[in-house]
C-alpha cells in the first residue's frame, strides 16, 4: 500500500471518532515535585460482566519483563453515574473491574514516575517524560479504539510527542493504544528546533542543561535523516521527533514508532568521541523506524504487552540496526572513513574478547534475551544480540556482496523485509532465508546453520581482506595476560575470562586479590605490577575467595598490546577497492601510503 493511501486512512480513522468509541486519558502534572501525578482514564460503555484493565509488564525496545505496575496507588473504578465499582488485582499488570450492568467505566489512580534511566517515566519540577507503558493503563476490549490524551501542566511548560496534536494545547490523539504506547510524551521546559529532510518534518527537543550545541545537532540529524534511501525505498512516517535528555548520569536510548528518546550525561556532547556516541545512537534509533517499528519478527507481532515475545531473530532487530548505524552516518558525511573503521575495529576487538561468542549461537541469544542479565557468566557463555548481531550482519553482508559480484547487499534484504513483511505481517526465519535466496540467487540455509544456528566463529583476516583491510595493533608488542578484569578502584574481580589463565588456575568472579609474590598490590598498581613479569611466568597470588584466604599459582599468558585497528592491506587490488565501495558506499579512503 502506498504511503499516501496509508496516511489518508490514518487521518480518516483518527478524525471519524463520532462513529467509534473513544478512550479518554487525562494526567494532572501540576504538582510534579515528588514525581507524582494523577491519571484518569474513561472507557466507553462495556456490555460485559467484567472489564480488564492492564498496564504493560514490559516496554517496547527493552526485551525484559519489568515491575511497571508497582508505581500505581489509590486505584478506583466508577460507573457512568460516578458510583464505585468493585475490582480485584488479578496479575501484576491487571485489575479486573466487576460490572453489574453495562456501563461506561472511569478509573483513577496515582502514578509515581521516577524511572528516568529506564526511560519509562520521570516527573519533576522541570519536565515529565511519559512512556505509556509505565503511565497509562488500557483495556484489551478497547485496545484498537481511538483515544485522546489531555495534560494539565504548569503554565510555562510545552508538550511534544510523535502523536497528532489535538485542537487544545497539551492534547494528543492516536488511532489506538498501540500508537499511544509507542509515542512517548515530553512536556516541560526544553529547547526545541524544527527541520526537514527528504520531504519529511523533524523536531529536536532537548531537556536539561549540558555542553551540547543545538546547531551542530540539527545539522547532523538533518544529514542523517536524509540518508534512509540508502536502504529503503520510502518512509513509514511524515514526521519524527528526536527527544534528548541531558542528564546527571542516565544514559541509553529507546526507539519508538515516530520518535526516539536519547539520554546522555549532560557534559558528554562537546568532545568528538562523546559526540560520536550521541550521533551514532541517534542513527541507531532512527533506523529502528523501519527495522522493528515497520517490520519485525513474528514473535513480536502483534506486541503482547502482558508477556514475553520469544523469537530467534532479535539479532536482526537489534544487531542489524547497530550494523547499519555507522554506514548511514558515513554516507551522510557525518563521520569520516577513519571514524567508521575505528568503530568497526572496536567491535571486532570486543567480539574477540568475549568468550561467549564461541559458546552460544546468535539465534539462541535472541531467544534467551528476555532473561539475559549480563555479567561475568554472560560474557563467558553468551552471545550478545547487539554486538554479535552486528558481526553476524556484517558477515552476511560480505557474503551477499561476494555472491552477487558487488550488485546486491544486506541492504537489499532489509528493503525486501520492509516491502514484503510490513506490520501486521511480521517475518519468520523461513521468510528471511527466502529473501536471501531472492537477493543472491543462492540457497542460504547452510550458511544460516553455520553462522546463525551455531556459535559465530569467523576468520577475520580473510573476511576483511575482501574489502582490502587487515588487522593491526597500535603496539606490535605482546603484553602479559592474567585473564581477569577488576572493578574500577578495587581488586574484586568482575570478570574471569573463560579458559583464560586465571580461569585455569581456579580464580573466579568475585575473588579479591590481596598480594602478588608476597607483596601487597593495589588496583592502581596492578597493571604496572603485572608488567614486571613475562608470558609463561608463574606468579603467587594471595586472594580472598568467599571471605576465605586462598593462595593460587597463576601461570601468565599473553595477548596483543594496544588497540586493535583496521588498516589497508599492502597494494590493495582494484577488486578489493570496488568491494569496499559496494559495502561502505564511499570510494577507497586510503592514500597511496595507506593513510586515512
């Protein structure tokens, strides 16, 4: 269906509410100092014995069950005459209201909003960030009905959302709850800019003080937003809102249907390295407008807000998004070829230093994501859908480029997913494999079994050589490797590498090192102390393990010294340069001396 037709249906449905039941939401934010607000939700006449009222148990973009319902107090339900109705809490995210006779139902409750870092809800005297999953209840009976949200806010506040604005200030309208739950609201004291790119309208809303430069942000977001046609043939939107929180420490981001929220420490925008973190995050979330919001795995279609949606394809939803984010920025001229290759080198090094990549397949990691908790065990025994999903996407891209003699790429796969499996269809493993065959003319089931259904172990030198690249290190020497890392400022071990020197010696996560060869060692001096030895030496380690003093003989290993980097191979061929351009979208960036 063409975008214009979709928009006509959207607008027609949105404003033809006279013939459809409407759910009305109101939130009072006039006393925000204690993170509290009062919510009123009015549901149309229900002709049933009970009306179930739900609050999601997870929010979109975070594949983990959360205790969202714990923030609701003073819950009441009344009928159309204002008379109280009996109700029971029947699940962590459900209230069941008893209806003696058919009636409209109004529920009231207080919500506590102080989960800024989780990007669920946050209310204080300068703003409110409202993700419906942690603020606004819904009834499955009226999930598909149009709705209106009204906010009562301090007089000097401004309100923004990806939803359609209503006729009154601080009012928004949506076709249904699925749009509301995927269209967060930012209201309060903020800075606001508008811009356009490739015929679409965009807004930048920044809450919080910091060392950011709005002009630079708008310039780069404009360039980024105009690069979507490098992958997709059209847009699933006409308007998009970049929401940015400059905070005292919270960081992260979440994609939404028509917007994103990006959180960065307030003084982490000026330095180039910090700014790259911001703009790459913005690119990641913008790409999600297609990959996840316009098309996503069948296990997540439709969203079931009350339970997990298991799928083996989350690596495509997240890892492939990570893979494309720097590509769009490179094509847009926002980052340099050197910055692009540094990012790739960092990801390769991270993968090489994650033992779990050789233990768990990326398909298994996707299915396991809902209970993934990170930490020492995960690093040793798990693949990460973001980082290893990036690597799997890269390997698949190179395979397609090679098999099609530079004519097609992984971008064509995502264009096909967008065209053939747009919501509400979703896609399966078989669908992706069919598209791979359409794009390449080859059967990819064997490749899939080897790289997706089994742990992903790649020959990086061979893979990189196709694009004229090679691995090097900033320091060609080797350094000793003990096989562990400690918490910052202490010698309590936060990670012991699987099958590394410390692992083989019986040292475990949580142990605290006290001395080496009979001499006390500090966190600050550990690196220098280890430098006194060479690979193959055995050191005597005194440590506490479960509060018991323990002595361990630790034979040291070795590992490359310095940062991994990607360089040009010697005398790159014309074919390698052409492969690089087919992949990265830019001409060969190295000069005749191999410098960027």
